[in-house]
C-alpha cells in the first residue's frame, strides 16, 4: 500500500495527438535502450575476444620461456639470458594488462576463455593461507540491538574472510645494557661480560648479517641495491660497509664451509655442473682433464642427451626425435620405480630392465644416423649421445650412480639466476667467498631449513664455538635453532 507521501501519477491527456507523442517518446526510449544494450554486448564480446587472444599469447610466451630456460643451462650465452629477461617482462606486462581489462569488463572472462585442465579448475578456488602465519583479527560487529524492533541480538554464527597483508621489514636497535655494581663491604666491582658479537666491536647483529647475506646470495640483490633500500628506511649503510660485513661473515663461516666440503668429498660419487670418485657431469669440456689417467670415472647425463632431441622435436616435429624421446622416457620410468631401494637392488634391476632398453636405443640411434643428413641437428644430437655412451651407461652397473645430473642442475639454479651479482667478483677470493656462502645456504635448503634463520643462529654462536666441534653446527646436526 502506498504511503501518503508517494507522488500521484500524472493524469494522461485526453487528446489523441498528445497520447501518440507519449507513445512515440516511450518507443524512442526503448529503442535507444536496445541500441545501448547491443553496443554493450558488442564491447563485451570484443573484450572477451581480446582476452582470449592475450591468453593465447601468454601460453606462447610460456612455451618460449621454457625452451630458453632449457637452453640456458650449460650455455654461457648472454643473448639467451637477455631473451629470457625480455620474455619475462613481456609476459608480466601481458598478465597485468589482461587482469586490468578483465576487471574493467566487470566479469571474470579469462577462466572461460580457454579450456582448463582439471587440476587448474581445482586450484581455482580461494587459496588457503598458511597456518603458521600470525593472525590479526578485526571484528566488524553490528549494532547490539535489532535495527528493526530494537530487541537484543544474539550471536548465531560468523563469516570469516582472510586476506594476506605485508608489513615491510624494519630496523630495530638492540641495546646491551650492563649495570656496574659495587660491593659496600669490600668496594669490589661486578659487571656482566659483553656478549660476543659476530663482528667484534661491529655494528650489525647476527640477524642483520644473515639478512644481508641471504638478500645477496639467495634473493640476488647486489649490495648497492640493498644500500639504496636501507636508505629509504632512514638507515645509511654504504655499499663498502656492507661489503666489509660480507667479507668478515664469510671468513667467520669458512670453517663451516670447509666441513661441508670434507663431508662431500668423503663420498665416492659427486655431481658437478660447469664447476673423487665417480663424477656426474654434463658434456662440458672443462671436465676432460679430470678423467685423464682413469682416477676419476665420468658419469654422463641422460637429461642433456634428451634435451637435444626434445629441442629438435619442438623445432621440426621430427617423428624420429619423438621416438628417441619415447625410448629415453622408458629409462626414466625405470628409475622412478627404483626410488628408495638399496644400491645393490638398483644395480640388479637396472641390469635386468635398463640394459636391454639401452642396447635397443643404441641400435636405433646407429640405424637412424645412416638414414638422415649428417650435418643436421638430429645427427649432431645422435653423435653427442653415442660419443659418450660408456659414460651414459656406467650407472647401470653401480647402484650409487644416477641416470642424470639433474640434482646438480637444481642445486645451481640460484647461481644461474643471480649470476650478474657475482660474475664480476673482481678476484679469485671473491669467487671463493661466493662459493663458500652458496655451499652453506644450498646445503641448508637441502636439509629443509630456513637459510636466514640458520645463518642468524650460526652467526650468533660461531664466534665462541670451539673449532674442533665445528661439525656440531652443520645443517644436519644443529640443534635448538629458532
């Protein structure tokens, strides 16, 4: 029922012409609305088509990036590094533009623009935030009384929405206060000793030193960039001062890096990549001198062989390359079935399963080489494999060895990403310092620890730690780490 405040509708005129004018005006308004709707639908369709095109372009860029990253390892080409950097920037810009256009279109068009894999659809829901993060609750309580009748309200449930916030890192000052006390009877003085600092009479705490090291060697921030970031916080720390801290911290931890090296060299199998016992490595020529004399046995990498055939298949669609990938894939499938077995068990099963597959692959490679142009990339890939066949198949008879050198490649990936930070070290000492810190941080990661927390703990202890017990601080031995 209308209230007395509602306006009364205007009476219709009695004249026919006036009524026709009203009908014509309404018809014109409806037509204008129809045209606006059609224009909006056209714009929406165009926006959707544009988003689809951008999605396809993003997929193309991702494929190109993946191919360049595969080419990057084992290659010193700065051109590839520049191409990767440019593609990363292009992809980043395209993704940001797509998100902006989808937002302006007022609809989530992108998820329906391209078909999605089931796992992608499963991830489409709201992401669950890590449980270990601290929570700050903001309660948005309504009025205590009902806005309709004024009665008291009671709680029947609640909705909780979590958003991820970031509080920028901040400096703090630790004041070591040591009261000096005197005895009224004997006039003796008592004062607690000053706790040891990582750098004697130095400015930084163990926490700040750990942060500088992790920023440089794990997050790839050169010291001059760190200096600029700290200056924005109102703390002037010159690059030269930071460099002095890095040098002193590295010297302090040198015994720890040496202990890790001794532990690694105590084994009979090593992995290497462009860096005694069996040595897992790629085809880098710098290793050749190590194999002279037979004291070190070469173990080649099947993943590097596979990569050459993969690139050929991507470039040309060669069915011969596809067949080689299939046969190499069988070898990796066999290895996946051997995870967790002893060296003896792995050796026996490899001889029963992998040896026949390798013999068939060798025969196929030799037969194919006779059928294709000798100067083509496929022929080069085959010759690369066959020239290293003894080293490629050495793993079959020794269960301690691996089919590929992927373990080393994964371990050096941070070095490849941050190479601009250390490739101009300026001296052998600078390279050795970087190698020592990378040795420690990467070993910490392999042991499932947080590198920054580990360095903070170790730098806080190591100045007073007995040198003959340095192994107590190794990542797999350290206790009471915060």
